[in-house]
């Protein structure tokens, strides 16, 4: 019996010990949860119920150079209703006037709002959508509606603000204006000016705490933000919306006329490098055109004959030729190894000077000229192109600039035909903006400036950062060389390939380009038509390039007929808007009779205030001024000088008294 009781006690002790150990373990776990892991668990619990959300800041405005809006952030408000937080008393009293106000504001029946609000209350819906996308003034009206005016806690009023980016000028320059988007991982996609200057425009995000409610929805806590967002800075671009409009519609009309695949236009201020307009239009499957890609900045392609300017400058600078250098174009067909260079004119141009070859855009002349002078040392020609900056991107602020391609002797893609083909714009690749920068440098007598899209960054009335003219290369060539090719470009329009765009009001200087794309055996020919230049030719203010890809060959494809008219239309409209100031030298001529007349007038004006003066033999203009200043009414008969006056000299006169004068 004693042994049995002892066994029972041992078991009890064992059970008690186990319970004690278990209790100690539970206590240890509770202590660990409370003081060690507790913060983490509390944080997880909080995150499941409460979370802090980012509030996007209002982006700064993007303006053109004259203060016109290109892009602006417009606040939009989504209105929701917490049907559970409202007391029964308030709900009964205010639900009907609330529905009436909503009906009047948004045009739906009172019964509609009464039904959805009562259903939401019955279903304990704490996040009922009332209306999306309200403007600020409409939001302020709704905020003051019955029940809503009590705010979030008593009135169940929930407002969520977001911003929408709007472009006041619509689709014009849409790609240039661009956008900036951020994905869930925080990576940005940047396009155009919005993307390039996003760090200035985007501002700083705010913070707002929300509570998780049914169906994974998050309801804002209270009316205020934890951290208020800070608006971004305003950016003043170089774009001129008037010039942009001109360029856009001139390009669009020509693309539609020639049923081209895509095209681009850039207008730049010559001295400063400010881009005043940039239009990029691509065709859709339906035949419409829109700002598809930024071809001007991003598309490197063979330029064709517009590259002959670079070739000419290189040869002149190296003193291989002068403008009178004579080349035999033979019959317009010249063979280099297994390939033939052809002129557009059947039979060629015979023997012509280098200057004339430029005017008529002879491919054979340029191929022979460069091959004859550089075939023993082709590196010298390519080095000259490189030294002029043609192998390097411009480094513009807009993302996605195309990389130039200039073959170099010894490269795997250098062949015996490469040098003569480079001479007339094949085998090389360059973007329209890079081509324009070179032409602009020639207009500046050799100074190459960097194309700029922005003038300054502002906040309210304070300038945060200013962007001034930036010189890439002060002398891409000598001033003498620049002046020689300037004359050649004027002659292209006067009597060369672009004589069809010559205008009598002002001079245009430039070069046509017609590039044969998709070349090779059994391939359908496609063309790139272009014109690059500047105006007015004598005192350049603007440079411009027009490039149109794949026009309908049956309607035309030469640079002078496809791209040239776009340049002319733009240049003419812009030139007509340029204020013309003629300075006329001013020479002071003293006239003794005039001086005497003035002295007489001045003396009488000082002396006579209420007494009628003797005005006989005085000019009518002086007399009228004198008498009206005395308060008299003057009636005049005749013209010239005063012969008779109705009130005798020395007579006292009154205000508004009439005096009659006879003149002869």
C-alpha cells in the first residue's frame, strides 16, 4: 500500500514538474513576445490594419518660352462615403437633403442616390464611391453638402486627391512634351521634356495614413495628411507654341500629301541653340498621323546629300580643293570597283566646279572629288569629320539620342567603296538634330552651339536654375570656309536643286537631300527626303531641318519637292512675324520761323490767363492750343494764320466763352 501511494506521489510530482516547466516556457514566450518580438508583431498587426500611403506631389508646370502652358497638373478629387460612421439621428435628418444636392450637382435622380446610400448603410459599406474626378470648384461645393459638411468622423465624407497631367496644346508636340512614369518598383520611364526635367518637376511626395476595411479597401484616417506633399518647380522651355504650331501643320500637310511613313521638323534659334519647335509625326495603320516617336533626337539614318555640306567643309579646310576645283562628272555614271555612283540627271553635268557640283548636288562629282584627294590617306578625311564633332552625340537633355556612325579605315565595315560613298552621304548615320547642329554652326561662321530645350527652372517668381547658351565647338572650321559654303547654300536656292523654294521677300540658304534607302538587289526602293538650312540667309535668325521618310514614289520623293516646301512654308510664316525695324537717322534742323513762332506762343501762354491776347498773324495750331488752355471754346474758319479774332485783345474773358477766328 505504501509502495502504491509512493508511486502515485511520484507521478504527481512528475506531472507537477511538467506543468511547471510548461508554465515557465509559456511565461518565457510571453516575455519574449512582449519585450523581444512584440514590436515586430505589433508592427505586422498595424500594417495589416493601418498603412501609410504616398501622396504624389503636384508636378510643376511646363511652359513655352513666352509663358504659354505646355503641361500642367490639375487636381482631381474622388468622393466616397462611410455609411457606418454616421449616427442614426444624423442619417435620418440629412440623407434626403444630401441626395437632393447630389442630384442637382450631378444630374442623376434623387432616388438613385437615396437607394445606393441606404443600401450602403444596410450593408455597412464604409467606402461607397459617390463620384470620381471632380475639379477643385466642384469638390468645394460637394464638400459643403448636407451631412458631408460634418467631415470624415461625423459626416462620413471621404475625399481622395490625385493629380492628372494635361496638355493645353493637345497633340501638338506631344512627344516633345513627353511624360514621366514610375512603376511599382520605383523605376522611372522618361520621355521628352517631362522626363528630362522630371527631378525639377516632380516635387516631393506626401504621406497619408489609411485604415484597412472590407474587401481589401483602404479608407483615409481623418481629413489631414501626415506629411504634406511639396509641389514641383516650374520649367520654362525654349519652345515657342506659335512656331511649334506652324511647324506641326506644315509637316502634317506634306506627310498627308505624299502619304509618307513618318517625318520630323526642328526649328532652332541660330545664335543661342534654343529649340523653338520640334515636330515628329508617324503614320498609323488607319493613315492618320500622331507624335509616335522622337525621330529628330533618336533616329540615326543615312542623310544622303545633306551630308555633302560636311564633305565640302572637310575638303576646303584640308585645302584639297577650292570652290573652283573642276570635276568631270563624265556621263553621270562613275564606277568604283563593283559599284556605280549615279547622278539624278541622266548624262551627268559634264565638267563642273566644286561650287556648281554642290548647287546641283552631283553625286559623281563629290565621290570623285573625295576619292581623288583622299584615297591615299582616307584617315585624314575621316579625322576631319571627327574633329568637327560628327562622330559624337550632342548630349541633349532629352533621353534616347541616336549615336552617329562614321566608318573608320581599318574597321571591319570599311571597303574600297566606303570613301566615295561617304562623300555623298551613304555609309554614315546621323540624326536630324545632329545634322541641324552642323548647319547651324555654318550659319554662325563656324561656332557650334548645343541645341537647348530649357531656359530656366522657377518656383513662383524666383529663378532656381538658369540654362544659358552652351558652345560645343567654337570653330568647327575657319570663318573663310564657312563664308564660302554659305554662298554655296544661297546658290542652291537661287539657281540649284532648291530653286523652287526661292522667295523674293527674303533669302534662304540650305541643301537638299534625297537618300535611297533599302538599297540592294531585288529590293523595292524607298527614299528619305530632306532639306536643311537657315534664314534669312544674310543675317541668320533661325535654322531648320525637314526630314520625311518613305514618301509615295508615284507622288514624288526628291528633297526639293517633298521636304523643301515644308521648309519654305515654315520660314515664310516665321519671317513674316519677325518685327522689321528700320532705323532712320534723326537730324535736328533748326528753323528760325518755327523757333520765333514757339517763342511767341510760349510768351503769350505765360502772360495771358484771363485776358484775351492778340493772336493775329499766329499759326492756327498755336492759337487753338493757347486759347483752349485758357478754357475758351474756339471756332475756326479757313486755314493758315489768324487774320481776325472775334474778341478784341485786352478784353477780359470767361471760362467756356466762344472765340471765332478767321484764317488765311
